[in-house]
């Protein structure tokens, strides 16, 4: 058999023609404003020296005792006269009415006190006498006439 050799033929072809591309158009784009975050700044306040007021000693008025009156104290001539005429100025006088001011037992009880006036300390008897005076003046004591009150 006869030998057949295939024949290969090659052809060269030129690449396909590429159409020239148009140059891109230049388009202007407006500039964009982008906000930029800036952290707040803290400033330290300036150090200010404190204002120091001068030290001034307070003016202290001299202590003046309140005036002694029949309404504020039993250490008056009027009260002394009442005590002398009611009890001989004896806080322990048991004669009725009793005590230095000759206080009736009914009056004593009206103040919520127990016992007898002559049994009470002088300060309690003085307090009751001043309270009676605050309410009625010297009217509870008949000796007021002898004392000119």
C-alpha cells in the first residue's frame, strides 16, 4: 500500500484589525467637601490665686446684764418687801399661806406642783412668784399695799 503522508498546509493571517478607540472625554467633577471630625479641645482654666480678705477681729460689745425689773428678777426692793411682809423673808415659813411669798396651796396646785410651797427650793418659789407677777402683777399679794405697790 502506498504510503500517504498528509500534507499540512498553514496559512498566516494577519490579526483582525482593531478599530482605533476614541480618546476618553475629560469630564470635570465638582469638588466634594467632606466634613472632618475634630475632637473637642479642652482647655484648663487658668489658675487664679484666691482672694483673701484681711482678718478683722469682730467688735464685741461688752456684756451688759439685762436691767433687773420686778418682771425679770426677785432681787428687787419690791420683791424683798413682799417677802418680808409675807414670811419675814423666810423661804421655809410653814405658816399658811406658806413659803417666802405666802403662796396659797390652791395656787401652788394650779401650777401642777405637789407638796407645800415652803418645802420647795427657793428657785421654784421664785419661779412661781415671777409667773404670778407675769399674769397678775402684784395683785395676788395683799402686802402690796404695805410695800406701796
